[in-house]
């Protein structure tokens, strides 16, 4: 039974990280800068707007002549609605609003060498169904919070070619809570004496861990109006240490002792083992996938530029899930079969004056979950539509503002044999201050 319990709970813990959001494929986030948001992140590996280049292509730091600092945030306002086979499985607004902060600073050592560091969020998600929801056993509260710390350096190899290399440290914190929901009805006559309702906590898993990786980039400046960029970010392995518990009594006693065998059998059929609040340890290795980005920037007129990006994320590295117990034995194995995904973006920018720049962009983000969708946050293909601007308040101080609207494809899937339909829309609002010393 313990094997069945940890199989379900560790698997659920993994799904909170791979179910994904509507901002990017699976659980990857694209929101690394406000200036990039305004062009749907087209040209990120080739454009040196501000210190946020650290998050995409560190080679671009070599083009800065003075130290620069960027501080900002992007506010995520999602609307994700779920429709089930009956009204009790319907739920609206499952994803809460959330800010995504960004901080970057770079310092040119000389004409060829520059260093920099940044703090941003590459992965994360949050969904929450109320504790009375009938599907609470597969869609309760799900959170993955991560923060990426990056240190990078760049060197100009020739007048036209620059290279960059960085180190990433990622801290991730995971929490999942699942409630009995419609499963409480399967306890039949035992439901009332046990006090089990839709809101009874049947599993709670939490854990946190550090993971480490690296990133590298190249930039080729054809001339002052044309530049190409290539960036690579390695995978990061997170070895979660998790604690599991639930509110189900471990056994029945007193006047209900004769029902204990029935009670244990019913829970076994549902893949649950009661802990009565006792904590059971487990671990799970989660791989945050590597990704490539190829970008171009071309100033085709005196004030008009065109830029583009192709981003390729190696989700196929995530083939399976394996849970390991404290004794080192395999607790479960599940094939996931995620597929690699691509993101295509094109954008433009126009210098209205020396102080005021406007941007626009569109992008198509491909889902990584072709055959394995989850109620936590169903992953879908999505389109981006963005507008943005930069205003130079002084020669050294500038402000970036941007807005993007994301539309997810209408999604239909089954989980635990239950049919669901989802619709997702997201509005993103970005604001950043840049200062050049």
C-alpha cells in the first residue's frame, strides 16, 4: 500500500511541475524583460536594449560601454476556465494573478570584456481549485515557485564576434494539496462516520531544492544595422525531497472497527493509504529542460527595425517520472512522452524620436504536452500579441512599458477517465526602469 500511496503522491508532485501554464510551453516562463515583452520576445538573443541581455544571451554584454542596471516586473493576469462532464466538475479562474520580478546589472571591464548578474524566473506555475471542487483529487492546489540567479561574462573575440558564458543557480519550491472531492462518495456508508467530505485533505506534498546549470551565447554583428545571435541554456536537475501527509485516519476503531477492512479496501482501490497526519518521505528528480534560441536584428530603415527568434526547448528529455523512497528503492515509474517544442516570434520597433521607441510583436508557442495533459494547468498551443514602448526620461534613465495578450487553443482531454475542456486567456503588463551609470 505504501508503494501505491507514494506512487500517486509523488506523481502528483511531479505533475505540478510539468502540467505547465499558459505563458509558455509546459511550465517554462518567457517573461524575462519588459522591453522583450513589447515585441513578443522576438530577437532576444540579438538585441542589446538593456541589461536584461544577461537572461538570454550574455555575449551581448560586450556591446555596452557603460555600467547599466534594470529593475522591473511583469504582472500576469490569467483567465483559465475548466468545464467538466457535469456542473460540479466546472471551475472558473483556476490560475491566480502573480507578479514576475526581474533584476539585472552589468559592468564593462574594458572595450572587450564585461561581467553581469541577474535574478529572474524561468519556470513556475500556480493553480488553485476551491476545496469543495468535485475534481479536488486531481486539481486542488498546485504551486511551483522558482528563482534563477545568474552570473555571466562576455568577451569580444573580434570586431564582429562576441561570446558569453554564464552560471545558473535555481531554487525551486513545490507544494501540492489534493482533496477528496467526488472520491468521498466512493466510501459509501463510511463517509459520514469518518467525517470525510469533499474538502477532506487526501494528500499534501511539499519540498524544495537547489539545482545548477550553465548558459552560453554568441553574437555576430554583420554591421551596425544587422546582428545575429545564438544562445543555449543547459538543463537543470532538481532533486526534490518531499514530505507527504493526509487527514485520513490510518484505521477504524471503537464502534467502527468492524468496518476497517472495508475502509482499507476502498482506499486501496483509489490508490490511497491513510496517514492520520503522519509524514512519509519521498524524492523525485525533475529535469528542467535545456533550450536553444536563434535570433536576428535588422534595421531596415533609419528608424525602423525588424527582429525575429526561434526558440527550441528539449522537452523530450523528460521521458518519464521515477519516484524513489528513503530506502533507495523505486516507488513508481511512469512514461510521460513529452515532445520538444518550438516558439516562433517576429517583431518590429520604431524610433519615433530620439527619446521614444515603440514596439510590436506576435508569436506562436507550441505545447509540449501532446498526449499527456493535466487539470493542474492544461498546456496548449498559444498565440502572443504584444505592444510596448521605451521612453528616455534623461540620457541615463529610461522606462519600459509593455502589454501582451495571449490566447490559448481550446483544449479537450481526459484525466483519470474524466473528460475536461479548457479555455485560457492571459494579459501581461510589464514595467521596468533602466539606469546607465
